[in-house]
């Protein structure tokens, strides 16, 4: 008996998964956070302030060489604009993407909130009267509902506010400027938004009345610092316009760059020493077009002067008041500085450079290709993290289409860009499929991807023809918003969705829903994510705020897994051995269990950041895992599930299986390319490692080859629906293991 026990213990030790330490794989963060505004202290040009939509308000006291955050207590608030009182630079105002205006009276040390918009609209611009520091104006953006836009005014340093645009309150105001010589003259620009027309508006009585002189979609306004009758107007996709009669009439500027008339102008800034020189920053029409332009004739003509700022968005420009060769740019990639009047640029983001990775998507057909969404935006690597490229788009990647390998993603939050997007290059560039307000997620039916479900704050939208037509699919759901939907991988007629305190189930691809009873109505049990056991989808897990719940019968009954820490922030299951579970926590790192959560052990070797936001497993053969941290980017670890060969399985592209269609019914084709003549074996296994079918065992010449599996075993019997593993050996060494799904 003792000998038997000893042998069992030895066997357990041998079967334990072997892990490598965590390794950081980027993105290497010389990028700062997304900055939408940058301003200089009018009395000390070494002091700069910058507003970030992801990290708060930053300050530099050494001309942008290094930065420190002023608003750590408001970490979750997106700041859109910052304004320094030119009469008293200790006083600073900051506008947010949540409708709030904050004020500091001691150069950013302390902040108080002085305004809150009723509908939480973006505060896009704040300006202060040149002759009265207590008189402040702010431009407010509207949304699809056309409610809540306009210009607001305070005459007592922000203590009280009134809206001054009357019938123009439905306008989508993005730009605001005050005449330097006559502070009663105010210019405001509205950007086109569906049924809301754009326009340039002027008031000559401090905002009591307004006249319109242009119907362009206006995104920026600048006034000549020496000649206040000269005004420049930046637009969305139509270049720049110039007026020499205080905004009464306009002449379109010229440029040899066609992209100048295709992008969105975000910033127009006059050189404070020579006003013939003007700079423009923009959102270019693609990743390769210029984002920074210069005019040497006061805005009459424009030309690109640098390629250093291509592949980014320039939101704001600030020029040193004493040395006009020094220019600062607030961009999608953080802070850039130029010392030669905009010809060459370098990053200067010390104090801003950290990447919070919120989700990771791995291309199932090219597992070296990853797309991540972070506080710095969307990054793509095709080299397993060796090199990264940042997209200018802010789409959240969600999943790959199972047939054409396009990447699907979404934009939400109530912006004018909300909707479903598709990328053909792994997330670098995107095209909109459908505008859908307040989108929270997107899901595709794995066997019929023409069926698409999109949960929103108000409903669930369903398409049965790949996104061309849509209908409501929320019958039975009584709680909104709905945050996510999940198709059953084996029986995709079954769909689950989660809302704030409920889990819902549909048996008819989302047409009707029932509530699943469960312990989800308390704050600590609010469902955040639903995860299937990939080998048995009757087993589902719910990750909640502080708990992990499991059901073995499609959600009819629930049991709680005892966790090793609090603040559960990520969870995933080993697809090769579903006894292995990964949990990520906000502050205590990664824990894993080899026995379905009965016991846990710390898995934090070489993991420098213990705040975990996300996981992603290699969908090809589960040979590696990625985790996204809250500040240090992505970490990578290789591991060996019990059924893997003891030798590491490579995830390079050589001699690799491609399976199509996948999922399949009744047959699928396994294709591969050989770099030289060699012996090849291809075998189908069950997810538990049992041999099902020997498909190929032969010596083959160099070139392309394929073999068909018709869903039968070695005894010519049809196997049941489920997940299977196809293993290819070359010269008797494992070359590739791929998951394939048979659906009936």
C-alpha cells in the first residue's frame, strides 16, 4: 500500500505543469498617455500643463522634459482640456469628458469641482476673457440626442454658470476663441453630427446674441495675435479657412497635401513671435498621412514639414513664448517636443509612460499577432511582442471572424463614433460596419457568423446577415445596460448575456431571454464576465467583483470557488487541461489552480506589476499565456499542459496547420506547407488526449499539402460534437497542435 501511494505521488509531480517566468513583451512605453490639450504658464515658459483622457492633468516644470500627475484623486476621469488664467497663472481650469469643470487656485496642487453638466457632455474648450480673469467660457459637445450642447459662461471665476447660446444649445461645440482686443467678441465652432449641422458663430455682445457666417463642420478657431481681424477656422475633412474681416467672410486655404483636406483639424496655433507662421495639428485620414502642418503666410497655404508625427493624432500645439523654435505637441502618443520649428520631434514623456492593458486578442491563424487595447490606445504586434505599432483608431478589439479572419471591434461610451468596426489588418486600420450608440460589446455566432449580437445601454441589436440589417433582440431582459453577450461554442443557439446584477440566457440565438437565478444582486457579486469550459459548455463560470462562481448545468445551480485573494480582475481556463484555472487580481498578481480551484498557488515570478487586468491564451495550441497589467504592458509565459509533449511546442509559422472551415460540419480541410521533403504525421485527438483518427502518415515532398477529416474515428464512426485537437509531427517531432470544433 505504501508503495502504491508513493508511485501516485511521483506521478502527480511529473504531471504538474512546467512554467517559465513571466517576461515583459511591451509595448515598450516611450509613449505617454493620450493628451488632448497642452498649455504654457504665461509667466514662466518652463511650466507646462497637459490634459489626458486616461491619466488626468500633468505638469512639467522643465519645459516638458519630465512630468508629474496633479490629479491622482481623479484617476478615472477623462480630462479633455486645460486652461491657465493669464492674469493669475496660479489659477487653472480643466474640463472633462464627463461634463465636469475643475479649478485649482494653487497651480494644480489642489482641485475643486465648479461645474457639472446635466447630461455629462464633453467639455471641449475653456477660454478666459483677456481683460477679466473672472469671466470664463466653455464649449460643450452634444450627442446623438442633440441635447445639452452649447456655450456656458461664468462671471465669478466659476462659482456660477449660465448657458448663453439659446437656440444653439443643440449644436456640437468644439471650438471657442475670444478677441484679444475686444473681449465682447467671441467665436464658436460647431462640428457636424448627423442631424446637427456644423457652423461658425460670432457674438459681439459677450454671448447675448449670435450670428452665423459659415456652415462648415468647425473643429478649431485661432485669432492672429497681432491682427485680430484675421481669423483661421479648422474643419473636419475640408482643410482650413481664413478670414480677414473678423469672421464675416471666408477663403479656403491651399495645400499640396491632399490629406490636409481629408483629416480633422484639432489645433491651429500662431507663432507668438512671428504670426506669419502658423501650425496645424490634425487627425490624419490614415496611419501614414501627416498629422502636423506649417504655414509661413498666415494660413493662406499649408505644407507638411515632418514625418516624425505621422501615425499619430496631434490634438494640441504650444509654442515657447521666448524661443519659437521650441514647439510642444499633445498627441495620441503623448508629448512630443521639437527644437527646430517642427522639423524633427522626440518623445518627452518621463512620468507619463506606462501602459494599462485592458484586453488582449490573439489572431487564431497567426498566433504571433496580438491586438491590445490600453490607456495609450490600440497597439498591434505581428512578432509576438518584439515590435509594436500603434493605431490612430480608438476601437476596442473584440474577436476574429471565424471564416474570413477579420478583426471585429467596437466603440462605445456615447460618442459620435459609437458602433461596430471591422479591421483587415489586425487593428491598425478600421472601417465602420454600423453606427450603434452606446455599444458595449460585439459577438459572432461561431458556426454562422452572419448572426451578430451587439449589447448596448438600451437594448441588444441582432443581425442575421452579417451586419447589414438590424433588429431588437432583448425580449425578456428587464435590466439595462447589457454589457456583454456570449455564444455557446458547441451549441451556438444558446447565448448568455450579463447586466449589472443579472445573468440572462437565450435558447434561440437571442430572440427571447430568461433570467438565470444566481447570487448576482449584491455589489460584490455583480457579474463582470462569463467564461465557458471549452470542452464542456454546460460548465460556465461567472467572474464577479470579488467572487468566482461556477455552474455545471448551464446556470441552473451555482457554487462558489474559494479564492486566494480579493478584487478579482481577470480569469481564464486552460483549453488543453480544464482543471487548470488562472485568476488575476488587482494588487496580488496571478494565481493558478491545477484542480479546478480547490487549491491555488502564486504565479508571480518576474511579474513586476501585480495589478492584473486581462488574460489571453494562445488559441492555436495553448503553448503560452499573456497577461495585461495595469501599468507595465503585457507579460508572456510559456507553459506545458499535461497532455503536451515535454518539448516546447513552437508557435512560429513554419510547418503549421491551417484548418478551414473551423468550426465545421460535416468535414474540414487541414492544410500545411513543407519547407523541405520530410515525414509527416497528422492525428486527431479528443480534448482529453485520446487518439481519435490517424489522418496521415507519409513522406511528402516540399510544398503545399492538405488532408480532409470527415468527422469519423479510426473505426469509421461519426464522432460527437465537441472540441478536438489535430497534431502534426514532422520528422517525428511535434510541429503544430490546432483546435478544431465539430458542430452538428
